[in-house]
């Protein structure tokens, strides 16, 4: 990664180091990030430093934004996935995000995928570099004890290696490092959900104290939306004896959203996945970016 690259208007972009973790956390917190497995979590940023590329944008040696990319295999090629891009809200409009993207995505022809929690600022930025289709991810918070598993489902803890093999076989994605990172976190669990004894979904859940989040659950090819929703409910129900409250992240629309809302869960946030190719996302749920409307 290029180091100490001047980007105009007093901005400089360079490779991040472990010594930047505290200042990166401040930027993430200013951008609304809280809790573990976020940009404000030194363990998460350390994971990105080990397995990806992390850059910071600074002004007079003060970090005002950061971004990270990881290469992931899938869909017959390698996709450069932007894991995070956060800018201090007081610095919006100065070109910090564009400078970080120029550093982290030097090859504009390569397939790319990203997510963003900063829609009003990020949509025009990402569409300007060719990202189009988007897939909303809805965050819900509620009481796990109100969740009931549909009939026929079993959920069991599994090894990171087994979960990664399921996901690689089903989606082509190599997320082995991610699965191991989740399993090492406090209360982290890799799990497999089976319907009538047949593995249908595999993924990870993690949390802190009494708060659990079902963060990623890959489905086997050919499952129906009802089966995909059942796997989410079954995984949540399997956590009911461990903790009371949870935050879950689901594609929206998703068949699990309505029963969770009916059970008293509430929507607490939204992320957007965007991509340069429609096939990098779930074509059944992708819609064009509103920024291009």
C-alpha cells in the first residue's frame, strides 16, 4: 500500500499501523459505531490489519477517516470487498472518502462489493466509482425468549472449518479467516442449522454479555425463502437459553422479518451492500441503487 500520499486540501492517506487503533476507534465512534466487531473495536481492526488492507486519512497528523479492504474468493473470481469506510461526520465534504477509495481500490476494473452505514454520504461516492445494485440489510433488536423454532429444525454448534466448508460449497466464498475470527471472540459460535436432518444453513453468531447478534447465515442452494427464514428463526431459538436480548442482521425483505416484528422486535438500523456486478449479490433481492434513479 502506498504510504504518505498527499490528496489535496490538507489530506494525506497512508497505511494504518497498530499504533492507529485508538484514533481509528474515535473516528468510528464519531460515525455512530458502538460495540464489538465494529470499526471502534481494536480486535476487529487488528483482524483487518492481519488479513486485509487498512488505510487512514489524516489532516495535520489527526486521523479523520479510515477504510479497509479484503480480497474474497467467489463467483469464479476474486472480489475486492470494502469492509469499512468511516469518516468523521465533521469532515464530510472534504474528499476524505474519495481519497481512501482511490488508495484501497486502485484497479477500477476489478469486481468490487461493499457495505455502508452512511447512506446519504456514501451512495453518491460509491456510485461514482461504478457500484450500482444494492441489497439492504436490516438490523432488528428484540427478546430471544419470544422466538420459537419452526418444526423440524435442529441447530448445533460446529467448527469454523466445517462452517467454512459449507459456505464455500454453497456460495464459492472463502470466509475461513472470518469464521475463525468470530469463533475466537467472547461468546462467539459457529453453527449449522439442519431441516429434517439435512444441513440447510451455516454461519456465525457472536455477542457480549447478554447481547447476541446472528451476523451471517449462508443458505444451501435451492432452499426456499420460507426455509431460509426458518433457519434464521431456528438459530435464534437455539440461543434463547443463553441470553435474553439480541440484535440480528437480515436481508430486507426477508421472510424472518415479519415474525420477528410480530414477536416484539424493533428495527434499529440499516446497512447497504453494493456491487459492480449484479451476480455478486442475491439477484432475487437486489434492486438498483436509488442514487442512480
